[in-house]
C-alpha cells in the first residue's frame, strides 16, 4: 500500500501509454498506473487500462476510485505527453497524510481579491469553494484518498474544496491544459426565464392596473415577489456559471467495457 497510484485519462487517445509507463517506472520502484481509455491498446506494459464507452470523466472517476490500491493518488484528467514531470512533482510534494497537492495558479492582487470574494459567495450559497488551481492534475494523500474511496460522488471532491482538516500544497509547474465540462443547465435556464417573466408581469401589473396602485398590501406583495424572483435569478445564473466551471455533481458510475 505504500506506493502512489497514477490515474490518467486517455479519452482522446492522444496519450503515449508506454512512454508514460516508462517515465513512471524510471522514477519509482513500486507504483500503480490506471489509464481510462475509450479503445483497447495491446502491448501495454505495467499499466491497468480500463476501457469505457462514454467520456464523462466524473462517472469514470466514480467507477475507478475503488481500483486505487496505493496510499496516494495522482489524478490527471487531461495530460499531454510532455507533461509527465508534473505528475511526479505533485506526488513528491505530498509529505503528510492529510494533504492535497495542486498546481499553483499565478494571480495578481486584484485577481486574488476577486477570487476570494467569489469563493465567499460560493461558500455561502453552495457550501464549498473552488480550488485555486488547474484541476487537470491534482494529488491526494492517504486521508483524503480514503475518504473519496467510500463516497459515491467522489469525483466532486476532485473539483471543489469541501474538506476540513486538510492542508493544501502548491506546486510550481507548467500546465496549459484545461478541462471542459458539459453540465445539465436546462432547468437553471428555465428558472431564470420564468423568474424574469414573473418580475416583468409584476412590474407591468403595478403600472397598468389601477386597483393595485391603490392597494398598499398588494404593492407590498409584488415587492416581495420581485425580490424573491431577483434572488432566484442571481442564484440560478451563479449556478450556471459554477456548473460551467466544475460540471455536475455526479453519483453515477461509468460501465467498464474492457480491462487489460
């Protein structure tokens, strides 16, 4: 158990798996490499390759987390063939069992202030914060790893910070890749449109219905309705933005079609 597991995505079939295995094998005497692919590759050595029909990364993470045998996990949602060094940097930066390593994102003072403010809003509404990093590659020591292994929606914890008692380690590395999510936002859009429609109806009623203009209680009710709808619009727009950044909270697991 005292070895790292590298869980690598190869859903676009651009990763040189044997080159990856060779690089990791030169750095470690004991390790585990898990690769998630959409097609089976023959003549792959020292790698556990799992083939999936679908490309939903979160469902795949939920499916493969229990396959992790090491006491550390290096997760690469997107990796280029010239970025293998970043995996080792992340793993080697984990010195204690309650740590998460992430690739440091450079920010100026204004950007840092805005990010912190936004995170406070996110915490107040959703109960978690964004990782201040590129979530393409992250590393998890034993404590967070063991927690994720028993959670049905473990993929969420690789995208947002809901941790208590966990220390974060920043790693200087060059990584330009970015993960793109395709969340389900139709319900959010419907709520926004419906709320705007109700606000417009309330305002027009106030302007054109003389009876309402003479009834203070009805005016007070319309103000309440407008305020509530404005709150819904703000929350739903924020939800859409958050989902665009981190995707949905997924509990489902992808079906493994093949394994080498």
